[in-house]
C-alpha cells in the first residue's frame, strides 16, 4: 500500500535547480566536476530554498556531446564517480529535503553503445532494427532531406551494413527506432532502474524527437519569414525546414503513456519533457501533458530565446498555452546549459544589470508553472567568453565564429574568488574559469548585503509563503506598455504582481485596486496619489485588502 502522506503533486509549482555536473564542483582534482562534488555542495543548494535538483547526464559516455551520448544507461561514467556515490548523493539530498531528478536521453545513444554495435554488425541480428536504418537513393545520396541540428545531413553512411542511419545530432549519436517495441521496453527498463535507486523524477531530453515518420518523406521548406532561431542558429540551415516528419510524430503519445505508467508505479515520481519545436511547440506541450496519462510537465523555449520579455509577449505565451492546453502545467526557465545566459542574452544598461536580474527572477518565480533555475543564475553570471582554442562543444566548433557554441554557459561554477580556480578544482578545469565571474563567486555574494544571491533566497522564501504563487491561477490585469501586472489566486490567497520590464521609472493607475504591499520583497516601489510608481526594472507584490 502506498504511503498516503506522500505529496504526489510536489512537482506542481516546484523550483528545480539544474546542475551541470562537469562544471559544478570537482572533488578529486582532475578538473572535471563529479557526483561527490555535488554532494559536497548540497547544503548550499538547500540554503537556496529549492525543491529539487536536476542533474544533467552522468552516465557512461565517450563524451562527444558531454554525456548526451550514452554508452551505458545503467552506470555512472568513471569521471563522475560510481553508482555507490550516486546513491550517497540521493541519500544526502533527501536528508536535506531535496528531490533528485536526472536527465534521461532516450531518443539516441552513443555509437559505442552495445546496442548500436550489435545493430550495425549485420542485417539479421537481434538488434538490427533497434536504430533507424534506410537504403540510399539510387544515386547513393541519403534517403531524404532531413537535417541534423549540429549541421549537415541527419544521415550517415555505414560501410558495414551498406545503409544510412539516422542521427538528429552528432554522427556518433544514432537515433533509436521507437517503432520497435523491444526498444521501448528496454528504455522503460532503464527508467525503472533509476527509480529503484531512489530518483524522484526525470528531465526528458528532446522528448519530441523519439519517433520519426516511417514514410521518410522529405520535410517541406519553411518560408524565410517563419524561420525561428531560438534553439538553432542563423548559420544552421536546420531552421530552413518545417520538421513535419523527422520528429513530433503522433505515435510518441503511446510511448509516453507507457512511460507514465512506469512512473505511476512509484509513490511520487515525475517527469518534465524538453520540447524542441519552433513551429508547434505549444501544441506539442498540450499533447504531451494532457489527460494525466503522459508526462506531468513540459517546457519549451519561449523564454530561452533572444526576445526580451515584454508584457505583450508574456501574455501571448500564456494565452496561446491556455488555448492549446487549458489544463496543462508548464515549466519555465530563463537559462540552461544549451542557451546563452540571460544576463547576456537580454542586455541592459550595465548600471541597471543588478536591478534587471532582481526583477527577472521575481517574474520567473511569479508566473504560473514550475521553474527551472540554472547553476550560477543566482549569482548573475553572464555568458563567459571562451576562446576558440579552449572550445569543447562540437556545435560551437562546427559553426565558429558566428556561433560560439554552448561552452560560454557551461564554464565552472565560481565558489570563492580567493581560491585557485575560484574553488571549483585544484586542477586545470575542463573549461577555463571566467575571470569576469570571479567577483560574483558564492563567497563574495554571501558577504555582500543586497546581493542577487540573497535576493534569490528571499524570493524563493516569499514564494513559499504564498500558495497562490506556487499553484494558483494567473489572471492578467495589464499587458500594455512596459508594465506587466497580473493576479495569482488560489482560494483565499490572492497576490497582485507588477513588473517594470524596462530601464526607466514607470507609473500605473492604482486607485481602483484595493491592495496593500506584501512584506518580504522590497523593490522600492511606491504608492502615491492613486498610482503605483515602479523604479527601473522594479517590481511590486500586494495583497487584496
């Protein structure tokens, strides 16, 4: 019998702190962060007030894509530690009241995975159909026009099988064939393996890439005016296509139902899916989270792109989501390991950077949905400038210099400016510690009154004091001009939220609202003569009298 005291709904409104393990804390001096390093820093994570951590991949891997190319789903890569050390991490996290979510990469494996080695060995072995194989066209060219996110064709010729195999990412990341039920079962077994070890949930990488169209039809061209570069670069022709056949297929829904059934065998397991689709993102989020029988949450890239949020944009994102999926529960992020850090992506006057950072975390923690925070975001870290000779990311190396890749958001965490490598490692880090980050280290932020780190803790504590901010409905009040206002409501708890999204003082009419300021988060706003005055990048929270 399940323990009825367990909160199966803990994920709804949860704040999840993403840890990129290579760059969080090195415990053995090899310059690469590891599981013991994460365990060592868990008290710091707990001090932030987050509900869970999401750990990017640490599975056995040749590291061509730094763990997103898995060669063994059920073991820890030696550079990160051991299964026993992972168990110790979970135990410590749970002791501190932190849930643990891990990154599952199910759409593809490494070409060194035993499954692929067997699959490519012959056309009649037991796993011959575990990956997506196709004949060449009569002229020897690939089966269709599908493209890889990392550039070029999504097909690679294999001399042994004399066929092409599909790879949506690197050529060393062959795509699994989800039309094969044995593949689905093997991946569900992997899911159970980690649930049995005590993980509380999963972040599902590229969730809409699982299933391809068996027709192998060419993707149609996308008109230039409809191209978006939120998740791809403007030097990458991937965005030139409408990806109707290489991903986001309806058959994926049946697999997600099976996946959810496995989660439901455990007391309170959850999953958040990453949806990478520029054209139909919200539609896919709706499909994947509807009915309570697929994944609990999905996040797209609405707030991970270059567009600076303004009131209309925020309103339109929520309006479109509500229209597509009124009962779905979103998950929002402003930064992660794949995009330029928002302190750089959304530039402001340097004199107002602190104010903008303070306001933006307040906004993120006030929107309806769960939240993912990315390590270093709480310090206000900007994108690091990584020299070409130091680049590790194959995506950046491929498209340099116009696109510098993802290394700039993956540089090591800065713990103490006075220590070697800012406290990250006693060895030479796998990526350089950014000099510009060192004055913003945890130790320096801890010692600084009013720092962004203290503000993150304050805002997370404030959120926990108001259930409406965690699980309530969102009702927009004003979405015109530069000030965004909305109400969050759940039962008797009703919180009025206002955000000045620009770098000049703004006023909004206030006399018709019977609201008094809430304590716990002072942004310097004032109520005078029936108007709410918000300083540059200011915010305000109030309660209905």
